[in-house]
């Protein structure tokens, strides 16, 4: 961890509701609208890349070594010249815990009280609270967690 640095690169809009914690090596690159709820925490070697809009509710915990991105960084065009991979917002509810080495990609919506399991890739919208999710599937229901 000797040479591991946090990065705060913001040319967009950031709202921090009350308090947050950025661990050593956490990276935030914002060109859009980023909202961090009260008591937001992102651990080391994790990255948030916001080009459109990413919103975290209160009490969210972002674990080690993951990516949250609302963009593909480059456009893909169909045969008529129309962009087929638009940036899409990400919304994460209150009291969510996202485990190590996860990928939370554009268009994701997680309800409050959700856990994303280690190594999961999430690309869609969920509505049921108190669940464990991995690779776009609910794998356990009726769970809770505490920081």
C-alpha cells in the first residue's frame, strides 16, 4: 500500500449528504452527477466512474477492488450511425453493501438493504429489498447486514 493513492477527479457535480470515507487507493472520477448519501464508505482499490449520474443512498458500503461505471467510455454505432450504447444512470438505495471485486455497470438499480455478493456483475434493475444478488440473480432472500 506504500504507493497506493486515492484519486478525486471531479469536473461534474458531487453531493455529499453528510459524511463519507475514502480509503487509501479509492478512485472517484466524475464528469456527471454523483450523489453520496450519509455515511458513505468506499474502500481501497475501488473505482467509481460517473459520466451521467450515479446515486448512493445513506449507509452504503463499497468494498475492496470493484468498479462502478455508468459508461462504456466509447460509442458503438449501428448501421444507420445511431449510438447503441448510451450512458445509463446507476441508483443504489440505502444501506447497501457491495462486496469485493464486483462490477456495477450502467443501468443498475439496487433497492435499499441489498447485498451484492463477492465478484458479482450487476447490469439490471432490482426491486426486492433484503436480498443477496450475484451476477444479475437473487441468490438469497430475507437478509440484513450492519456496518
